[in-house]
C-alpha cells in the first residue's frame, strides 16, 4: 500500500494539450529537457565551416581580438530593430551624457564629447538562422574640430548569438535573441549602457560565470587548435578551497606538449567527446600528482589560458590569436 | 534614450548635485513607494482577502496626502532619544502656533519669545526636518511679511522638509509674492529655496500652471538669475511659446549674454528647435550653485527618504566565489521602477524628432495609473512599463496583464523574472545574509503577485526545476514551498521527476516541521489546481471528444497528486512514529480531498489509504478522531451526491468512483461503526486481524474501541460520569449504555466533537443503540 506507482499512459496525451505551440510553453519544455538527468552534451561537433569565415569583416574581427571581455548573459531584446541602429546611437549617447554630466544641461546631437556607434558584426554567428551580432562603441571626441575627430575608444561591447537554435525556437518575433554580451571597458560604463539596454529593450543582464566543467572543455578545444607558432605556454590555475585565504596552484606546460597530449587522447576528427576531455584533464592532473603528490581533482579549476585564448571562471575571456590554419 | 526624454525635468533637477548619487533623482518617488509598501503590507496580512480588495489599491491615490507622509516622516528619527524628541516636538508645535498667530504688541517680551521660538524651529528643522503642514504654515508666515525681513530670511533658511513639501504650500507662498509684502531679498531667498528643494516638492502640475507668473518675474533684474534657474527646472515643452522666446531674446539684448539666460534659451531650443535660430555657446556651467545654504540639510533629507532600504552596494566578491556578482546597475531594488514604455510603438520611427517623442502625451502612462476606475477608463490606451518586471509591484498592472492575453508581454515578464531568480538565488552564491534577506523579500513579492493573480508564473516553474535539486530545504523555506504551491497545473507524471521526487527526498530526510509545511503547501497546491480546473470546466461548455480525453487526463493528474501525498504521508507518519502533530496536517489535506466533488464540481473521489485511516482511527487524540469522523461524513456526502448525479446522467464516468472506491469506503465505514458504535470491531473484510488484540493481551477488545472505551474518548466518558456523580471515587464507564449512551453522545457533541456528531447523524441509524 505504500509503494507509489503512476500509470504512464496519460502523460503524452496531456502533453499535447498543455505544451502547445506558444513560445512560453516551448521554453518550459526546453527547461525541463535541460534539467532532466541526461548529462549535458556528452559530445560536441566542431563545425567545419562557420559563417565567420564566409562573410567576415577582418578589420572588425581584429578589433575584437587581444581584449579582455567580461561575459554577461542577456535575455532576449524586445522590439530591437537592426534598421534603427543610428537612432539608438543618438539616444544612447544622450543618455550617457545625461548620466555622466548630472547638473548640466542635456543637449542632443552635435555638442557631445563622446560618440556612440552601433554597427553590425557580420559573420559573427554559428548558423544562418542566428541573428546578426552587433557592436557598440563609445568613442571620445576631441574638441578640435579638424583632424582626428574619431577619438580613442572608451568602451566596447558586443552582442551575439552563436548556434542559438534551441533558444531561437522559444522566442517570438518581437524579440531578438542575442544571449551573450561581451564588454570591455570601465565597469561604470558597462553599468550605464547595460541600464540603457535594460530600460529600452526590457532585457536583463546577468554576469556569466564559466564553471570548471566548461573551462576544461575550453582547455581541450583550444589546445586542439593547430598553430604555426605558439606564443605562450598553456596555463591552468587551480584554486584550493581553504580559509581564510584561498591558495592558488598555477600549472604551466609547453603548448606543444599539451597539443601532443591532446592528440594522443583525441580520436575522431571533427568531434570531441566528454571522455576525451575528461581523459585530457585527468592526464594533466595525474602528471602533477606524480611530481607534487597533490590531487588537483580535489581543487577547482578557475582559469585556463592557451595561445589561442584564455578564460577565467569569473566570466572574463580573451581571444589572442586567430587560428592560422 | 526614452527614460531621459520622458522626464527631462527630473534629470535636470539634479542640476547642481555634486555627489554622484544615483538615488538622488528618484528620492521623491522612493518615498511614495515606501508609503505604498507600508500600506500594502498592512493589507497583505489578510492574505486571502486581498485579491478581492480593490479598496486596498485605492490607497495608492492617497500617496500624496501630506498627513500620511508627515506621520511617516516623524517616525523615522532615531528611537533612543524618543523622550527628548517628544518634548522638542511639543516645543516646535508651540513655536509654529506662535508664528501662525503673529507677533504680539508687547514689544519687550516679544523679542525674547520670538528668538526662543525661532531657535526651536531652526534646531528642529536642521535635526529632523519639518512636516509638510509646518512648512506650509511657516512659509506663509515668512512671505506674508508679518515679521521683519531678518526673521523672514531666518525662517526661510530653515524650511527643510522631513521628507516632502506639499505643492499647495508652494502655490500659496507664490501667491504672497504678488501682494508685494515681502522685500526683494526675501524673494531672492525664496527662489533659491525653490530651486534647492525642487526635488522634494511632491507634485509640480499646479506650480507649472503658474509658469506665466514666474516668467513675468524675469523682468526683475535681481530676481532674474534665480527665476531663470527655477524655470529651467520647471519648463515643459508646452511652456515654450514664441512670445516667450522673443521676450528672452529681448532680455538677452538688454542684459547681455548672461549664462542663466543661455541656459533657459538652450532648453527652449532643445524642446522646439525651430523657434530659436540663434546659435548658443556651449557652456558647461550655467548656474551658480545655489544649494550651498542647504547643502547638508539636503543630504540629510535624501538619506531620510531612502532610509528603509539600507542596501549597501554589493561588493564584488573575490575569486573564491563561484558566481561573479554584479553590482546593482540602476536601481536599489531587484524589481525595476515603473516607467512607461515609449519605445514599443514609436521608438525609432524614422523622421520623428526627439522633442516630438518627448512630448507625447496621448497615451495614458503607467505611472499615472492610481486607481481601478482609472484602469478601466484607460485600458485601451495604457502605456505599459518599459521594464515589465515593474508590474510585480503594481497591482493595477497585474490586473491588466491578467486580462490581456498578449504573449510577448508575458514573455517579457518571463525572461526578466527567470533570469533575476536565477541570478539572485542564494544557494548559487556564497552564503550571504544580506543577499538572503533581499532574495526572501523578492520571493515574497512574487508570491504576493501570484496570490493576487491566483496563478503561478511560468518563470517560477522553470526556476523550481532548476533550483529544487540544489535546495537545502532550509533557505527561504516558507517562500520556496509557497512557490511549489503555486506550481501551474500540469501533468503530474510529467513534472514528478523534476519536482515531486526531489521534494520527497527532502521530505523524508528533514524534521517533522518541514514535513508539516510540505503537506500544508501540497494542500495549497491541490486547492490551486482544483480551482484552476473547476474554472476551466465552467469555461468549456462544449464537450467534444478531444476535450474529454484531456479532461480525464487532468483528473488523472489530480488523483496522482493525491496518491503521491498519501504515499508521502504514510511514510512520513512511519518515520515520525505516528506523530499526532503530523497526522493533523495529513488529515487537513484529506479534508480538502474528500470534498472535491461537491466543492469544486469535479468528478473525482479519492479515498485515503488504509495506512492513514487506521492510524487516525486508533489515535489517542480525540481531535484526530473527530477530524476523521468529519472526513468520513464528507466522503459519504460526496459519494452519494456523485451517485445520484450518475443515476440522473445515466453515464458512468471512470473517475467519479469505481465500484472499488465504494467498496473501500464501505469497508472503512464498517470498521468505524464496528469500533465506535456496535463494539464489533474488525469483522471480516477489514485490513485488521483481531488476533492482534489477543497477541498484545487485550481480552475484551470488542468493547475497547467503542465511543466509551476508545482511548481518545475515555477521558470524556470519565468526566461525563463525574459530572453526574461528582463525589464518586470510582466510576464504571461500562455503565454508559442505553439511555445514558444517548446522554453521553449529547455530552460529547457539546464538548465540540462536531465531526463525530455529523458522522453519527449521517451514518448511523438511531434505532441501533447498543
């Protein structure tokens, strides 16, 4: 009498009724799927040809490299339109000036000493369905009217969506889904601009942390990149959870060695599996244990840095080099 | 920049602000909100009634009522010096009354008392600020010229509000300026005061109506700079008129290129660029800082106005934290402040100038919305907030989103709420008390909105999926379980692995109090589902076949929920060694279950499992037995009603009750009657083997469970007998039979065992007195 069983028959019928076609319900469905017990992404395919290679503006991509970006996740933008970028520039710059120069008159148009530029970043997408990424730049304008009106860049941020297929399904047409926001510049500026976006497009920014699981995936995939020459060693930072002050363990190996290790664990080209990533990290940890008798598996991976890119668990990433082949 | 444009005045009003205080511009608003909060929290104590209580929302209209504000303001000063404050306050009252009545003729004592009262007012004003009424009276005094200009100037200098200044006081004061009773320096001081206190004036509509008067005052050379500054704060687009532009240009020609005139002109140009063709030099500072007189006081007022939300800025935690924390970007609360949305319709329309865009006032903005009738009148042209999250704090807008079925509106709320819940959820963060308090308040607001709407939010459902596996069962327990009780109706078997299985794990491993609150909230959940379903049935009158199947699916889902709670209860009771306390919560749940057919008009009767029935029947607690009797009585009513209905409709629904349900009920009934009434317990067909009694050594088991000997009722039997023979040392409870049995029954009923009464009246024929 106290064993609890439920008949399985009705659930699918109900599902048809309750999980209708509205985006909201689709969204819930996907949340359920995500929380089910299947481990997340046991294997990932490496896309052979991304949109980036097709129609990219090399100047703009170069602009995104070698900068440290703070990651935020972003809810879909409501009533955002790519045709209004010029207006957005105007409104955002007026907003920034108003906020920064409290106590002074608000002027719109010519007389600002900053300039805001919205522009699309073509090619920054995974599939054709992904909405275009766009870039927001804040430039300081020199007071001299003659040359060099485009002053130095004070702040940069960009919004993108890469392989957002399952997210896009759940968003209706009033929304633009650009779930990743990357900012470079003073945090006060990020806050200011974020506030404007939140108020204008009813979206919400939240800081995006990268957990140790994803960091090890990044480490593996970046190590896998074939480089003509390696400019930096591959570095890992592990944090030992002990109080009052945490203890960090830095682990650096030659990038060539790391690559060799990865090649030895990696099997099928074009596809990376969870086992391979685990094995790669386990090898690194057991090597460390052999020398220092410290189990790194008991600590937490907080930073990964390779010749290609580096990432920190607090949501800061930096892409250093283009993949050269 | 919609925000900026929508309220250019509030932005510019912070013109002379020197510290970078983001809260400053909304200081006035936050006070109002605070008062609203205190009122709504009062109403929210009666949780059940407040969704229907429209009057409660009417209260919003009284926000600007100076009395409520002054009371509020007076409450805020520090508590420990209360005694002294009270005396000081009395002195202040006397002083204010003195000024109100005017100076007396006897000149010598006059000076002393005047000085004394002035000092009182000054010290109180600088310490705690003055209430709106006091400011009203004293402004009147200062500008009416009753006293000399030195006194007037001293009074004006201490016109520091506790929280707000009423608009009417300002209007009254301005009216004195026309009479010409006060001298130039007082006027100058008054305008400086107006500029400094602009943010603290509760409304500006009436003041704006006097725009023409202020504008005319520009002609006074000494007043001109100050009036300019005041107009700079006050000007709206509709105030900009060609004749005023001409006048300003004339003034400029007369007085030279004064920065203050430039300021006003550039503002006019900003609003109506076509009217002014002259080029204006770009200057950074237009006005001299007029605030210096009141600088410290202003800081104090601002602090007072913000007091109840002492949320220190969150610091960025070190690398040890799992999640980086974001400092609050724009607001002090998690829930965005209400601002009307301008962008949705016209933002970015080509060819629309910024000033057109600023001056739109065709639609009814959400900020203006103060009462339910207003909502009804403007429902067609209501401008929604730019951040949908703001509706959580506004019941009128909750009404609105409840009746507007706009998917994108709900999606906006969904996205915001999901992400905010995820971001703020404290068990994703390093333990932090501050965060916990904030998060708890946030959850409370959500739950309040859910109660109000009588509907759960989808975001909360998604949040529960994600966060329940990580919940420790302790953090924000009450809030979290309430979120569970507002879980939207869905297929039970589908959500079971995400919600109910995980809840069961926590249930079995936590304390009895946790178990009780889980059962309590599952009862709420059942009730919410039943209400939802019963509403649903009434809306769908058509019975086509597809609806029929989904409907039976819904019933299946409810019965699965009930069975699940039954399973939890049995095992919980076993773990807690049949605790009476827990059993009460279990029976409370079944009190809801037994009445589904009659109360919710849903064709479903689910009985409790024997494991609960027998524990309740054999309980040592009379209230448990009473509750059991009541439930059995209600089951009987529901079953007979269902059976009658079935006969009428001549159609058998699989869910009403199978013959099995009826048999089961009859078995329970026989067992109960056998125990309590006929003293023939546990005959054939019951789950109970009478042999057990022999094993535990009770020989006379047959009578030992009747109404007299039942362990839960024995004490009643004894006190019944003692009532008759108070002197008796030894009573024989077996003597209660025959006529006395009936008297004993009446006695039991009079002792409050109403459930027992209902049960016996309905289930036992009276001829069968043992």
